C-alpha cells in the first residue's frame, strides 16, 4: 500500500496518461502500464497477477508503421493511439526513385539503352522497391506491427510484389503521400487497422465453427482448462471484462469453481490464457460480443483433447 500511495502522490506520473492504466503490485514491486484500450475497471487480489485485460493491448495494439512511398520521396512513419506520429530514421533508405537507380530522373524518354518508356520505368520501380524493402528489414525484423502502404498506381503494386515483411496490410492509403502530413497519415491508417482487426476476429470465429464440427473446439471452461494444461490449444479468444473465480490443478488441469473470490481462488479464464500462452498458443483478448454465445472463452484445439 505504501507503493500505491507514493504513486498516487506522484504528480509527474499522472501528467502523461492514456485511456486505461494497469497497476501490478506485490509487497516488493510495482509495475504500471498505460494502455490505449478502454478497459473495464477491476481490482483483483491473488497469489498471481490478473493479466487478461492486458491481452487487449496485444490483440488490438493501435500501433502501426506507414510506408509513405512515391517516385519523389519515401519515409517510414510510426503511429500510436495516444502519441503524435513521427518519422522513423531508416539507414540506407533511398531518397527517391531516381537516385535509387542512379539516375537524375525517371522521366527520360530517350531511346538510349535497351529499355525505355513504361517498360524501363517498371524495371526501375522494381529496383527502387527492392532497395526500400531491404532498408526496412533491419527496422521491422522480429516485429508483429502492421505495415500500411501509402502509395498510388503502378508503384503501389510494384512495392507489394517486392515486399518481404509478412505484416503488410492488404488495405492501403491510395493517395500520393508527398503532401500528406504524418498526422494525416495516422488518421487515414486507423480505419485500416480497425478493418484488419475485424477481419482477424472473423477469421478466428470462422475457424472455430469449422473446428467445432471436427471436435477440435470448445467453449467449456473445464475442457479448455485441461486443454491449456496439456498444450492442446492453438488459438484462444477470452472475454477480458469478466472474472470467473476458482482454481485449476497444476498437473491435471481439473477445474474448481468458487462462488466468490477467496484466499485460494483466482480468475480461471486468466489462468487458462496464461497456460495457453506458455504452450505457444495465440491468445486474443476480446469482448463478450466477439465470442460464440457471448461466453467466457472460445478455444480452437491443435488436437482432440
């Protein structure tokens, strides 16, 4: 409580906040997380942290990179929900298409050389796109952050064919970014992120229906607790807004529900999510309306368990 009181009195801490705040406290430590998501207020006391609401920030991070690409310029812009968009310095990023291919302009229509006109421009766009992609690799390596392309016409399609980053969104900003500010790029990106997350959820729900017919999906808490314990869950959707009190046996995965919070109980869905993550499952924090029948969870299984 002393740590929490000190935090409450820390004026500097409260000057920079987001939409939600998570505090994880023990007798010897205190961690805080500022979150862009709107979370339901809750207080949980147990022998383990209640982490399920934080899954929402991972499921819908509200962050992305925008690649603003044109023949005249290229820049990478990083966007977040509650921070100003800013251009990222990328080593080796070409200045423009012409300099990337060693020319003063791409509009040279002379017949010199073996290729000219639209054919030559296509080849040079491909060279340009490959150099941009190569420069971005060290920056994006190992990330899951979505990449949004802001480009038009032939250059947009050429870059998509050259791109090697797996998280480039199918939807993009179909406008020349030369005269679009970083802030306006961020504003144009947010509907695309919403569409991408909605598509991801719909894909998970559709797969759940398919796997249900194969006996490889469940909304039953007892079944999910056993499956999580033995590493059988591939994808898990959990309701972040509610708490079901109880406990799960560490060895067998047997579920015991409690009528109310007590000294030996904790949020069992939160525990199922933790065990699923520990066994390599993909876990999405969602609202009740995103779950089949508005339940507590939906688990897609790797095998019948």
